[in-house]
């Protein structure tokens, strides 16, 4: 179950990072928005599958959800992922500079938070000394 959790979260992180990169660097291409949306959707789905795997994993082991800082970072990252995704969907239906700006900043915060969550997960797994 650890492998499933780690794989899903890594796939989510890489998908979101790639989606942000596409949005930042490929805006002059006609396909950028379609690819950005698909990568964002893949990132959300992967992260939620990783969350489900984490819940099952902790339930089978200790049953103490939220016992580690990694769990709290992960929960914050999941909430930001969801908010960023919903802001992106809203932005497509309603034009407004404020929503676009919120989506962009939320995406940046999401990526940084997700990155530190991955680092803390590697530390919990004993793969990264922190």
C-alpha cells in the first residue's frame, strides 16, 4: 500500500508540475490549454487516489490519522489541489482577472506545498534524512 500511495502522489506531483510548466512556457501554442487541463485533472485524480491509499494504509497500521506532520502537510496540499482545480474550472466559465490571478497563485502555492509534502513523505519512509 505504501508503494501505491507513493506512486500516486509522485504521479500527481509530476502531473501538476508539468501542467504549470505548460501554462508558463507554452502559451503561444494552440494546444497548451487542453494539455494543461488534462495534466491538472490527472494530477487531481492521482493525488486523491494517493490520499485514499494513505487512509487505508494508516487504518491498517496504527489507525492514528494525523499523527505525523506529513499527514497535515498532505491534507493541506490536497485542499490546495482541490481549490486550484476548482478555481481553474471557474475561470473557464467566468472571465475575470481576479479568478485567474487566484488560480495562478493557488497553483504556485500548491506546487510548493506538494513538494514539501513529498520531501516529508520521503523522510517518513526513511529515504531522505531530514
